[in-house]
C-alpha cells in the first residue's frame, strides 16, 4: 500500500508498556514483565508506517533511558519523530499491564504527568501541521489541563488547514477521576472531528445508548461525518458517510492489547489511500478488522 506524501500526524504519548504475558487468577502474583513499546498514538503511527503510510508522532518523552528506547523503536518502524520533544527532568510514563483469567487487561499507569512533555511540543504545532495531511487524536490527551489546551489548539490548527481529524476516544477508566468528565471531553472532540472510531463500551459511555447502530447515529448527530463502532469479536458498524456492517473472522485470542489501535491504523491507512473518501469506509472494514485480528495473536500492542 502506497501512502500520501504528507504524513498522518498522530498527537499523543509514547509509553513504556510492562506486560505480564500470562493470565492471572485473583490470588496469583504478577510477573514476570516484558517491556513493549506502547501508547495508542505511537502504536497507530508505527502501524501506519508498517503499511507504508507516512506517519509522524507529535508529543513528548522524558530525556531518559526509556524515552530514548521508545524513540528508537518508533524510528526503526519509519515514524517521523521530528515533532517528538525530549524533555529533561521528565520521566517517561510506564503502564503496568496484567490480564485476568478471561484475558481482559488492567492498566496501572505511572508517571502520568505528561503536561511538561506536551508543553514542550506545543511551539512546533503549527510547523508540524503545516507538514501534515491529517491529524489523529485520542481522548487521553484531555486528562490534564495542559494536554487539553494543546489538543484543542492542534484541532483548531488542523481545521484552519482543512486537514481531516480522526478521533479514537480510547477510554481508560483508571486515568479519570470522573468518567462523565471523560465522556464530556470526548464529546467536545467529536464535535470537531471528521471520523470517530469507538468500541461499543465507549459509544455507550458517550451516548447512553447500548445499541451500536443507535449510538453511531447519535455520534454523527454530535458532528462526526463518519463513525465506526467495534464490538470485540462482534459486528462492526459504520454510520454517517458510509453505512455498513461487517463481522470479523474468529480469532484464537492471546491478548486484546492493541487491537483497537491496530483497527484504527487500518482504517486510517485505508482512508488516507482513498484520499479521504469517507463514503468508501465500508470497503475498508475487512482490512482494518484483519489488522485488529493480527494484533490479538501476541501479548504486545505491536506484534
């Protein structure tokens, strides 16, 4: 797949994922842990680059061992890190990830004060978006005030330049003191986004509706031109500019970690290659679903 010359800009964090690669009962001691490259925007950027779609990451890292390791990993995938600031005195965030017996992950994130890192990348936003062809954002950059303002400014700049804005709420309950705050800030971004990809639980949180089709229609009413809702192994629904459904192939699950990021990358790659023809999203659901399926075959978010 050959992508556009102007890269897809992904705004957000790269995080060190420490993953316990086995399922744990309630009384099982966790460990050992394996280090993986993580952070939803970083995962999307890396997976886009693997698909030969030019991608960059806008954000910040600590000027520490793990920050350098994450940057090197992104660069080895072909991601442009020009706009990824290195900040002295800031520790690169770490997510400790375990799985229960059903394979559901839990996240314990340390070093979440990413405000200074976002503040460091803010002066380069105009230049970064001048060089970009679209912007991918996520709901987790709305947790702190500094990150919120950087995210809002990035979306404003993308709008001024006529760039498509694509949102994955990527809701992580543990990162929010109030879940309604998470929903409110994501709804704010939906109003300013062209494409929204959400899973069923996120769609219900955002709309109060448990039916994916109804929730998708409600998200379109909030302002998105295209909404795609996934449901794990269940039916994928698209609403808005393209109205369709698709049932993924079964998968022998190792871990769901990163499946949503992989689906998002597959969807963005397809839209970018179609020159952002949102009406063709129905054609892209099988390939995006296959990317998510592939991610489920390994413990890490970027197998």
